[in-house]
C-alpha cells in the first residue's frame, strides 16, 4: 500500500540520503523542494533566477513557490507513495500539504523526525562539501559554515514548530539521526511498516 511520509529535521540530518534509499527500496517518490529549486536555478528559469540569491544566503524562498512545485509533482502520482524531503518547512506549507493531499483523497501516513546534534551537523556539512569537491561534483554554495548557521536558524525559527504541529495531530515519530546510516534506515522502515 502506498504511504506518504515527511522526513523532518535540520539541514544535514540525512533526509536526502534516507529518501533516496526509500525510493529504491519501496518504489516511493522523493519530493525534495531543495532539489527542484536547485534544478530551476541551474537551468536559469525565471523562477530559478528569483530564488538563487535567497538560497545562497540560506533563507527560505516563498511558500507560494514551493507549494506550487509540490502541487505539480503530486499530480504525477507515486506507486509506493511520496517522501517529502525539505518540505513542508513552514506552518503555511504544512497546511497547504494537508489540503493538497486531502484533495487527492489521500493523506500523510507518518512524519519522521531525524533527531541530530547541531554540533555534528556542521561537521557533516563541511564533509559533504569536501566530498563533492573531491569527486569533481559541484559544491552547494550554501554548504559552508556561515550559510549553514543561517539555515539552522531558519530551521529553528520556521520549521521546528512543525514538530509540535504534527505531534498534536498524532503522527510524529522520532528516529535517532546520529546512528549509522543503516540503523537509521532500519528505524524508518519500522515506522513505515507500522503506519
Ligand atoms: P535543502 O536542499 O532542502 O537544504 O534546501 C536548500 C534551500 O532551498 C533552502 O535553504 C531554501 O533556501 C530553499 N528551500 C528548499 N525547500 C524549501 C521550502 N520547503 N521552503 C522554503 N525554502 C526552501
């Protein structure tokens, strides 16, 4: 049965890594607004130009833009369900997602918080940038300690309130994001199987 889940957690918590594993393992579809925005930015669309500076500064782009991106993708459907990665990031986005899913006759089956240690995150981001550079891949301009600090602040200010929002709805499960990648994946699998 298709399951729709949100992976919540600060930047660098491992949401993208875990989402990719679920895609291959369960025919789920990862919807990462960060990836969609980066694609728009690098292909130089009007929208991409509009968001470039905001993203490079580690700030959030408008709700309207990201909600529009998600609405388009939901229309394509997903056999195994959707994994929302980096969306929603504000309460307005969370409300909009609920409404979009309801309009499609579906809903969220689980919201998983990857719980991580802030100090460790900075290390992960620096490593992510170094690994990309050594593999000859482009380094994200927002993967540096200064911009990362801004992204983390945005997370606490705008996104962390979603933890209370989903907890109150009864669908929030915490997973230790500091564990090894395999254990995190196993914990997420357990949550999905129960949902
Ligand atoms: P991410 O790859 O999820 O870390 O996103 C990279 C950047 O894209 C963020 O720092 C924001 O500038 C922007 N972004 C991604 N998703 C959202 C969202 N749901 N709402 C607002 N801005 C977003």
